[in-house]
C-alpha cells in the first residue's frame, strides 16, 4: 500500500477547467470494454501521434536547414496546415458541450470532479477529457475510489467523485503529464506575477 501511495504522489496534481464526459460501464462487459478500449484509444490519440511526429521532424530540421532553408520554411507551412486541420477535426466532434466543462483536480494517476449524482465506489467509468492546452482528447477507463457528499458547499453538483485511471495508453499519459506540468508552471507564473 505504501508503494501505491508513493507512486500516486509521483504525479503533480493541478486544478483545471477541462471538458469532461463520463459514463458508467457495466462490469459484466469487461472483455468487451478491453476490446473497445484499444480501438477508442487509437482513434482518439491524434494529438499524441502528431506530437510524436513533430518531435521526429524537429530532430531533422537542423540538418535540412543547412542544406535547404527554403524547403524548411515550406515544410513549416505544411506543418501549420496539418495542425489546423487536426484542430478543426477535433472541434467538429460534437461529443463535448458547454455542459461538460468542469472544474477538476487532475493528475496523470486520476481525476476528481463534482457531479450532479452519486456514483458507486468501485464503478467503472469511461472518461473522455478535452485538454485545451494541447487540444487533445484523452480517453481512459477509471475506477471510482471515492464519492463524497459535498451538498453543503455545492448544491448544483453535490457529489465529489475521485477516480483512478485503469486503462490509458502511454502516449495519452505523456500528453496528460505535459498538460499538468504546463498548467502548474502557468499557475506558478500567475502567482508570482500578483
């Protein structure tokens, strides 16, 4: 248990506003869930795939720039076009609405959010999170570890739900870690500016 707590504390946690969609998954469909998970994660990792390709391309730029600076400029324009298309594709997906925008406590190990109804501890959830900093949709499966009545402080969403991810691909976890660190750095800068 101590190792598990230490592992969770390895990750930074930040308060953030993200689009979050969740639904309870039937425990009896666990085999189906595993199969669906691979397909869904693969289709929702466009940002992760683009990020990896950008890193590979960045390693080639210095050599290309010495040989053909105009070609490098042209490639940067193409890269910009690809990024705009990827953004447009993500925003065309009507899966998220303004209603899904929530204040959360976010880390690479799990997320806490408020909800209008209780969710049983131990329940499995499918989560879809739109991170605005990198315009990435991250899909994960999670298990509810806590459901707390906070109606005294929040009548609109009277339950605090805490979940731990149980199924997230490594590229999405890396994107999430980058997002959390970027958000934490921004919050530190804002704090020092005031």
